[in-house]
C-alpha cells in the first residue's frame, strides 16, 4: 500500500479549524467517486460466480482504467493513483477506510464517532487516527455492508444493530434518528490468538499464586463470578481460566454475542437471537440456559448475566452443575452480588431477599473482580470468598487484592498485589480433590508489580 503521507490532490491548508485533514478528506471523496464509477462498470450479476482471486484481478483492471480516465479530468499524483488502486477493492468489498485498522492486531477497539472522527484503543489507551470517511452517506454504506454480512439490516425503521462478525469481532452501530450527530460505529476486536494465563501474569494483570489457586478451584468444581467494568478484561480472564477445566468434561456456553474462544476439546456454543423487524423470533439467554440443562453439560459458562437468566444459572449451580462460571458488570465484589440479587428479582419470581442471598451463597463460592486503571492497565483487584450470609448481607472475606499506589511518568497506574492472610474455607474442598497448597502461599504479604 502506498504511504499515507503522499497527498497532492489539494493546495488548500492541511487542516481546517476543526482539525480535519482536508487533503485526506478530498482523497476519500475522490475514492468514493471512483468507486461509484467502478460499480457502474462491473457486471454485478457475474460476481457471485467468479473466484475471489479472479475477482480481485478483474476489479483491479477496471479500477485502473477508471483512475486513468479520472486523471484526465483532474490532477492526481502518481502516489495517489497507486494508493487508490490499492484501496479501491477495500472500498468495493471491504470496510473501506477501516480495512487497514482491521488488519492491525494491536488494535482492540475501533470507535467511529462521526465520518471525520475515528479513534482506536491500542494497549488499553485511546488514540485518534487520521482515518476519515467522505461524508455520512459513505459511513452509512460501510455500516450497511458490515451488518448485511451477518444477515441483519440497519435503516430508519431499525436504526440500531448489535452483532458479531465472522471473525468474532463485536459491532454496534447506531444511525439517525437515534444518533443525533450522525452515524456511529463501534467494533470490539478479539485477537486471533487469545491471551493465555502466562500472558496475564507477565503483563502484571494477575499474580501467579492467584492463578494457581483459581486453577485449582476450577479443577475442584468451585463456582465463581468474575466482575468488572466495561473493558476490564472479564472475558479475557474467563477465556484464560477456562483452559483449566478438565478435558473430559462437556462445556456449554451461552452468550448474547459470542466472544469466548475456549481452548477446550468439548465445547458447545450457543448465542442469543434478537427479535426480527416484526418483534418475533427472539431467543433470550434465559431460554438458552434452560435448554443447556437438557444437553448433558458438566459445566455451563454464561458470557455475562444481565437479567432473569441469573436465577436459572444459580439453579444449575445448586443442582449438580458446580464449577460453572459467568461474568457480571459491577464496581466491586459486593456490588456484583447486589446486582445478582436484582437480576434474580427480574426473573419474575417473588422470592424473599434472604432466600435469594442464601441461594447465591450456596451456588457461588468466589468473586473475582477486575478493573481497568489509569493508563489502560488491567488488574485483578480482589479475589473474595463468600463465607455465608449474616445480618441481612453477604459475609465476604478478601483473599487477595491489588492496591494502586500512584502513577508513573507516563501516567500508568502503579501498585502492588497483597495477600490478606485469610485461609479460604474452600481449601478443604480443594484438598478433597487431591489439590494441596503450601501453607505459606496465603501468608500476609505484599508484592510490587514490576510492569
């Protein structure tokens, strides 16, 4: 691909008062014009029967002719011609200006606020890009192409879409009239190779002793809840820890949008379905959780509990499907349990709160809480054990935690892990499963994070 810096289409200032790169904007408008002429030149009825490689050659040849014709009418530099030729296929069949961002494995989020403002998240930090769309119509066309790939539609009647791309990326698009300042697009990307536990240890997200304890808890079928805010790393941690599920067990996953990439030999994956334009055909998480109980699961993993399916999950954990895992949005461990109580109430059953709390305490033993701190670093902030229910609330004991002590010269959070000295009650269950830990593992201590 030709260098992005080479632009000679305009002699106007490089940027307007809003900071928009005018030369790049002019390039995008030119590319849209050539794309429209290219589409007019193609025999669209033949495209479905042409192999991909032949199609690329055909489109490139026609695009070259269109660019030559366009060059006779306006001044286009040689470098811009090469770039147009390289990008025109992406414009015709890919994601247009976003295609080069999708090829960068270091980018975890692509956030299009409007046609002239695109941000990315790289290594946990947001940064602006020079990517532009020609106008709102250009952006809407790319959004429509994305959602059509997954059998969905977006228009004034249905102006919001949340879906999953074939590569596992999760997209959310909103267009007017819901989006007041023009169409917006968010793409949450997942690496081709999921992070492993060792990667999390090396990055300082979690301590190796905590991994050893949680791995043993999974092996011994101790159920636990992973909580945290958006982007805190809940799914990443769940993916990593799920590899400690014994290979001879059958795992059923239930998700709103399939994000889990479990490295396990026996997994059945299920995904919810939204209602169609007539409001029919919806498949909820709750119906999938109920159905999973009829599929002979050893473990049930719910990508995230958000509603009444929380009660069905707890019923599974209390009736022979111990060792099941799920995630929940929350600010800390206690907030996670409070939200879980609320979700059980959303199931439609009017259960007394003390009964709900006893049910939660009987089904879930551990709560693992994560946060994304300043500078984009993720840390496991708390690992707590639910000891029981007393005085109308949950009795939690912290086993392990992380304390932020400041930030470095780059504004990245610094701190240290600590063990509280508390010996978990579930250690007896781990020993019964043949898993033992040295007594000093849970001694009170503090370990600075080097990264």
